[in-house]
């Protein structure tokens, strides 16, 4: 790994923004009306700043997350900027509180910002710092196709498929017939060459998930995501055994240990860690190693900017989930060309701020 100038942390700046999303997204797990983001700047005495952001899921968690991050600042000031050492210190000090939920999110956000600063100090994009090349990563469009019904979903699918080779549709209607009608409407709209991923957002009991997946096996879906409760690994394993369509879970793995338990249970055919929940860059690298030992294809969940760098060094790299929720407050949102995410050559993980937009949406 490339050496870098020695950096010493001087402070942590945290800002909270709540952005409206272009397409409010109704899923089986709830309605996404806005993108509550905690923005992190890890500052150093040498003038290098590492940046990252956290998606707090609900506006109710945004201010508590931002406050927690700010509370951790005193533990960071004066420390050398060594990502693994910082991660270890935070885990040790927060062990009795627990390192999942908001605590895990905060640790991951700081970790991602630390790696961003480390890469900037080396004048390298993160992917090169980690030993990889900035190759293009296949991406699917996940910016819509919520539970809007078979009569409306086709038009939206046509819009979202433009420039992509894959899209994701949310399922979990009150009856299986509507799920099937929606999938067929999407297929009719996008044609035979576009892959269709599906996502139930954990809304089905195991027996119902088995029943629906057996019928959906005839519809040519690329995967069925989170058909039942995410941490019910045994239940997901039952569904995976019964379905011919691959089962995808992983966005709710809280760290590599959750992933290891999931893999040991054969809970899914594919995996999709979330950069925030898996533990930032440090956690993702461990997850990628676990996936390689099992031959499990890994995709990403949210955070397309840093996820593109991480997927590029993942031996079982699969798909990047493209979502544009953070784009308004980024100086340079991730670019998609011919259905692939393009990793920039600029130093760092690709996170820079649009300060004018931040001022508009800051809480």
C-alpha cells in the first residue's frame, strides 16, 4: 500500500442536510420522501481534509447521528490519521454501547473520511491507493420504480432504463398477481435486453416469499432482493433453496461478522454490502475477502461514489447500485457512461461538496 505524508487529525466538522428526492420511493419497507444526510469533514493539521456522508434513512435519525459524530470529535483530535488504528480505537471505546445502529454508522463515516484523506495525501484516487485500477463498474438504475402500480410503472421504467443495462423494481404488493403484472409491465417497457432486479424490502413472511418466488421464477428476474427479514438467515436460506431466481441480501449486514453468519447459513446467492453498515472502507475490504472465499458475487448498496472504488478492488465485483439522492450536494456526482460507473482519477474517494446546495438544504 502506498505510503503517505504523516497526517494529524485537527478536528471533525459535521453538517446535516435533508434533501428532497426526485422520485419519492414507496417500498415494502416504507416511503422514502427525502435523503437525510450527515456530511463529514475530517480535518488535519496539514490541511488535508477527508470527506464522506451517511444516509440516515429517516429524518428522525439525522440530528442524533450528527450529534453523535460531533461527540466523537474529541477522541480524534491530535491522533495520527491511520484509518485502521482509528477504527480500532472507536470500536474499543464504544464496545459496551454496541457498534451497530447509529454508533456503527458514525464509525463507518469517520472511517470513510479517513481513507479519503489518506488517498488525497498520497495524491491517488482511492482505488489506486487500495491497489486497483479505476475500471468501469456495471451499474443498474435504482432511482425509482417504487410501488406505483402496473399502470404507471412501465413509463417510469422506460425513463430509468435510458443509458443503463439494468433497472430495479420494488415489489411487495398486497397480492402476487400485482407483483407479476408489475414485472411484466417493466419487461414490456424496457425490452428483452435490460436486466430487471427486484426488491421486496423485507416485507414477506418466509412461506409467502417461497410462494411468490416460485411464481416469479418464470418472469426472468435477475435477482429477488430481501424477500423476508434481513437478519433471518435461516429463513432466507429456505427461500434461496426453493427459488431458481438468485436471492440477494446484504445491505443490512452490520459488519463482516453479520456477513460471515449469513454466508455460513447459505442465506443468499449474491451479496450487496452497504458501505456505511459494513464498516466503511475497512469493513468493506474484509467483506470482499469473505466473499472471495465463498465465490459470492458482491454488489453495492447506495453510496455509489465510494462504492465504485471499492467494487473495483473486489475480486467478485458484480453490480453497482446507482442512486442519485446525494447528487445535489456533491461537486461532481458519479458519472454513468454506457451503463457503467466511471471512477475519476482525482485523489480521494470522489466526495467534494456543492456548498451552495448545502446551504440551501442544511438543517
